[in-house]
C-alpha cells in the first residue's frame, strides 16, 4: 500500500493521485536526495536536452537499486523547471511507478496500448498529473511483455511520445531478469544506469554498458543510489 504524503487533484479529468513520501523532489524532508536528483537534471539539460535529445531509458542491472525511484523523481524534477515531461512505466513484469504516484482509479496503460491497435495513446496517458508532468502507467503485468516491446506498435508509440513531449523518461525492468531494458534502450537511443552503493557489482554495470553499446544505445551516465 502506498504511504500517502499528499492527495492531489489533476487539472485534466479531475483524477486524484496518492503521492508517496519517496517523491523527494516534492518535499523538504530528504534534501540531500532531492539535490542529487536535481544534479542529474542539470547534467541532462546541459548535455542531453539542449542537444535536441528527447528521451532516456532509466535502467538497472539488478532489482532493488532505486531505478523507479530515480526515474520518477527525475521526471518530476524536469517538470518543475517547465519541461513538458512524459514518464512511462515500461516494467510490465513488476510495475513500480504506481507505488510512487498512484491514480485512485484503474485505467488502461502501456500493456493495453502496445497490445491493441484499437486503443489510442491519448486514452492511456494521464495528462498533467502535476504541472508539465504526464504519466503512462504499465497498466498491470503482462505475460507477453517481451513480445509487446518487440512489436512495431511499441516503436511507433515511443516515436509519437518523443514528438509530443519535450522529454520522455522510461522506467525499465532489471537487466538481470530480462532483455526488456536493452530493447527499450535501442529504441530511445539513450540510457541512464542506476546502481546501488554496496549492492551493485561493478562488473554488472560494465557488462550492461557493453551490451547497450552493442545495441547502439549510448549510456549518458551512471547514478549511484543509496535507496
């Protein structure tokens, strides 16, 4: 169950959301973590967004290192400086974004949009959850997650999101469990690797970086988390 710090009503559609205290960029309770996220934001704006790049996949080698925490807080942080941001939960094996920003009503998500030509992206995107922040949730677990991510439909969906928003942040499953992160990285072109202090092996990060390079995905940086 999400520990609710705030209860927010979005301006579009009247949807309400429970916001977790782990959204450190929305409170003053954990300033050092919030400042670390803002530092990542500064580097992305200076070396990535200003060069015209419009998205990034946030990835981790293993579970439990703070990948979803980083992706979600980074998306919030980007929206706070006026960048029209879309956060996509592409972990259809163990969705996590909804544990940080949870809609009070179930809606279609990536699983539905990538799996059916009849479902349009606009019906799966929660617009203006916060000012300048929209979210596409995973929509639940999908037994055929790899097939959905490998489809032409998914690539078309990502291409559209990159056109419609100034920046798109995609949360991905751990690379040690599946090849989903590699697939997503190869489509969006850029990746940010999250590692955890005293938990992630350097060899895993190096191996992940090499695999991204093989796929033509550029790793723009590595985040050392203490979550």
